[in-house]
C-alpha cells in the first residue's frame, strides 16, 4: 500500500493533473477550515462558562462584558499582571484594561504598526486599512511598541525576559491576520504558563485567527481551557491550563 501511494505521488509530479483544481485552492482551503471551525464550536460550546451562542446580531460592546467577566472571575483588578495587546488600533480595548486593572505593578504593552494592515485581510480589507495614531495615555504603566511584530516582539522578549517568565499574563490577540497571530503565539510559547489568559478578537475567521489557534494548539501541546466567548465566538478567551513537561 505504501509503495502504491509513493508511486501515485511520483506520477502526479510527472503528470500534474491536479493543477486543474488550482483555481479552487483558496475556496477549498476556506471550506476546510470553516468546517473545522464549526466542528470545534459544536464540540466545545458547552465548555464555555460565559457565552452568548447563538445570537443573530454582532454587538462589539459585548467585548467589554466579556472583559468584565474575566476580570471578576480571576480577581484581576488588583493583581500584578503583564498585559500584552497585539493590534492596538485606536486603543479602545487597551483603554478598558488600563482603567480596570488598578495595580501600580501591572504593566501594559501595546504592539502595532499603527500604519494599517501589513497585508490584505479577507475580501474587504486591503493593506494599509485600519491605520491609526498612537494612542496617548496619561499612565506611566503604559508602553507602545510601534512596528511590525517581527521587529518589535523579539527585542521586547530579549529586554523583558524575566517579566515574561515570572508574571501572570493577559495576551490580547487583535491583529486579525493569520501571519501576525501565529508569529506572536510562536514567539511567546516559551513564556506561556498555567493561569495565563489568551484572548482572540476575531477568532471565528476561519483562515486567520482560528487557523493560527488550531495549528498552534496542536504543535505546542498546550491545553487551552475555554473561559468565555461572545458574538458567536468572534471574541474568545482561554486560560492556559497546563504546560507540557520538559
């Protein structure tokens, strides 16, 4: 059987008849991940302690209800935390967290190009869309890292290695793109530990944040414990439950 499979693969290299379907590659990939997303939702929906599934209308204000639930559930208001947000834009979510996490020893770091998307996203958003000015915060706990994550995050990790290792973290992924999301998760993997919170802001987009989550959760062997989800799993929160033994 194995020899037959190898033979067929070699034949397809010599006579690449499968290229006939190449115009449908993106559609087939989308349908594949869309189906995986649906299967994942129906397998996990009852595990979420806080959820609005199913709702007909998307309401972005529900994000703040989810944030409030997370803050209260984990007693974060006066805890010493490290809050990392990837994809700050105008800073609306970032602002909510700075106002609701009160400890003077909690630090907030926002990563963004502030020059818009570095590549096209979906069918409607083009490179450069969602451009924003760097928000101004009168808060000494706040720091922004302007530039591509590929440039700013490795430097931040080198500079703040001890903080990343010792602090409980809230990681807010709002970069929209698969490439940005998978890069951040991969870079932060060595520093993720039990109790860390990971949030996605466009989780149910099949070929971007969901694809990044799906792949990362498989190759990292981390356990993501469902916490809350709103807008039909558009915004989703997990708690890192376990870390594999080293």
